[in-house]
C-alpha cells in the first residue's frame, strides 16, 4: 500500500510539473508575440499561426489547452503593454530578432501535427484539419513533405 501511495504521489508530481512546463512555454510564446505585435514585426501573423498549432498539439487535455490559451493571451497582452509604454527594446532590434527566430522553421501538417526545428514531431491529441478554418494564407519555408500528409498553409482561428 505504501508503495502504491508513493508511486501515486510521484506520478502526480510529474503531471503537475508537465502542466506547469506547458503553461510556462505558452507564456513564453505569448511574451514574444506581444513584443512582436507592439513593434509590428513582419512575421507576426505567421508566429501566431505556429504558436496556435504548438499550443493545440502539446496540450494533453482540453482543460490544459484552455490554461495554455489564457497563459498565452495574458502574457501577450502584458508584454505588448510593456513594450508600448516603456520600450523594453528598440523596435528595429525587436523586428530583426523576431523575424529571424528559429521557430519559423517549424512545419505544420494539415492534420495539426507539428515538427519543431529540432526535429521533434508533436501530434495533437485529436487530429483536426488545419486548413478548414483559414481566414488568411501564409507561406512558411517548408522542406519537402511526405506524400501522405500535406502541410497546412493558413491561420488557425478559434
């Protein structure tokens, strides 16, 4: 019984840690998005599309995804306000750094699967057709993809 309780506590700690790291990652993405938006970075909309795909693909449940959305949007609003009000960094420098981030090497497939620049493939818990809810079209530099899964080109709107 003691072993069961110990294993349960360890697994509970691991799941809380995983959720915390997911929310932290969404906050980081939101912070970058807010600063890019404030400085009118040219790749801002593409960044939003990639962030939305990552947010959805990495969430292990709808509840976690909702927490990620809140964390992303709160961090985005806060960093936008700070950049507008106090110019954390000169906008010319922000634009240059923002538009040259490694995140733009991300590949998003039509079923919502994401391949990160470091080669990790992340599949969403529920496959979805990324291309059906597009309001705009964005072209991302993508390598040749397998014939079975076509990449999605577009903006994920909620």
